[in-house]
C-alpha cells in the first residue's frame, strides 16, 4: 500500500508543505441489508470551512464523525457538526450542499 508520505509526494509542491491529517476510517459495511450507499462511509470528511479556525462537519449520524472531530480539535480547530440525512445514500457531502455559498469577504487564496 502507498504510504501517506508517498501520496503527499504526488501533490503539487505548494500542497506538500501543508500540515496533514490522517482521516480515521469508518467501517463501510451497511448496518442493514437494505441499505444502499452511493458514497463512501467517509463522505463526512468533506467539510465546510467557516473560518481558518472553524469547520462544519455534516454527518448522517453525529456519532460517526466523532473520530474526525477529535482529530481536527487536536489540530486546534473548532468543530461544529450537523446532521445531513441521506448524505451517503445520495452521494453528497458538505461541498454538494454548500456549492453556492457566497462569503461576505470574497474568495481568498490558500497559497
């Protein structure tokens, strides 16, 4: 398997310098045979940054994002969570439901 360091070396040079976080992986097995998911169990990793210090995590069930929330908090971020029912069923996460977000202060560069 490719290591995290090996994956980072494939990114553009500017991104290789960023602080990284290994995302806790959830069990991707549906709880019931009838469950059909069109998105990964880790769709919740698609977060909405509200500011440089605060992120919003969407989850089907709040408990499923606890490991990610704890990891982000250890990095110094304030984490807010909200329920997004059917996110795995329809294959959408924070990016999909906030695509048209307009910020008062406009876009900024991360580079």
